[in-house]
């Protein structure tokens, strides 16, 4: 199990104020890492940080250059190095046909899910390349691998598809300099983003029909993939996207 050890390493997790990001922060912290938790809602981050002794909460809107620079500077100031970056911040919806999707929705979804992700990656990668080591984990989606109809959100599909291919591109680019870039593509998991689906009969029927396992993921079912990519257990793995989706993308 030593290969999965991340103790003493420092991880930045974006979008850690709720949902999957909050869980990622807790799991990496439990596995021994220092965690820098970032999002816009600082009060939620402070609440999370109160349970995590080796943490620093940083208010950050990933679409803002100055916030990204400040986040990376605060992480280095707090813990010295940055060894793991989990690019998890994301938005989706509202669900609308593409021909009437508002331009603002397109721009905001791309700004958060793709440009913000790349902006932070660039800053963190400079530091990781200097230290000759680091693991970057992008949170993509099954909708970066397949289309999303009947859940109509072309901006989300475009952004997540780009994240999957950006993961390949950066993984190959930095492979011989010690920095690995991989992605997790979750199926449906409970979070603020999917809250409206959890007790909705129509949504649950759609999931039961489309997912071979017939259900949403459980809160702990991304933990293994996260720790695999974050740690030396995946030392020969880069540019890859692992779908954790109950078989959604297998059919
Ligand atoms: N849940 C699923 O079924 C599922 C499936 C596939 C992929 N994903 C992906 O998983 C990631 C996490 O989503 P979630 O399901 O956990 O939803 P969530 O509970 O809504 O979490 C989204 C997080 O992103 C943060 N965020 C949004 N805009 C931001 C911005 N401009 N700057 C900084 N942080 C921002 C939010 O924090 P603030 O509002 O505090 O800024 C929040 O912490 C997303 O990338 C999502 O696309 C989720």
C-alpha cells in the first residue's frame, strides 16, 4: 500500500466548497496530504477547514486570473510545495436545447470548466516542472466521452470533451519532466449540481435505463481513482481518463 501514500504532500482542490470537491479534500487529507481548498464560498471552506487540521482555505473564482495567482501563491506560502492539483471546480446547466442556449451560459461554462482549469494548471505546472514531480487530476465527466442527450447542455459537453483531450495533450507534453496529468470522468453522483435528480422519479428512471449498474454513484466510489492518480501508484500513467460511471460509457 506504500505506493498509495500521499502523506506530507500538498494538494490544491478547486471547487472544494461542496459535492465531489469537498469529498476529494477529505480523502486526500485522510491519506496524509496537506490540502489547500479553494472555491468562491469562503464560509463553506472555513467550515470544512475546521475539520481538517492540515488545510488552508482560499477564496478563489477560477475564472479570475488574479485569484488563480493568489491561490497558487497562498498554497506555496502555507506548505512550500504543490504536489497534487485536483481541477474539480465546475458548473452545468440550465438544461436547454442547443439552438436556444444563451451565449452567456456558453461563455460561463467554458470559462469555469475549461479556461479556469487551464489557467490554474499552467501556474501549478510551472512549479511542478521546476520540482520535477507532480500529479494533476482533472475532473471531466461521462459527458466528455459521450453526448448528454436528453440532458441538453452543449457548453458542458464541449468543455468536458476538451478537458479529456487537454488531459491527453498535457500528459504527453510533460511526461518526460515528471508531471503527470490524468482525468476522472464521473457518472452521476449526488452533489449540489445533481441535487434536483436524487429524489426525482423521472431522473432516476433515466439513470436506471442508461447506466448498466442502474444507479448513481455512492459518495465513496471516486476515492480509489483519486488516490490512484494522486499517488505513485499511477507513476507510469499519464494522459488517461478513467470513467467511474457504473458502465455508462461501456454501452
Ligand atoms: N455530480 C456529478 O454527477 C458529476 C458528474 C460528472 C462530473 N462532475 C463534475 O464534478 C465537479 C464537481 O461538481 P459537483 O457535482 O460536486 O457539483 P457542486 O456540488 O455544484 O460543486 C461544484 C463546485 O465548483 C465550485 N465552483 C463553481 N464555479 C466556480 C468558480 N467560478 N470558481 C471556483 N469554484 C467554482 C463550487 O464552489 P463555489 O460555488 O463556492 O465557488 C463548488 O464547490 C464538476 O467539475 C462537475 O462537472 C460531477
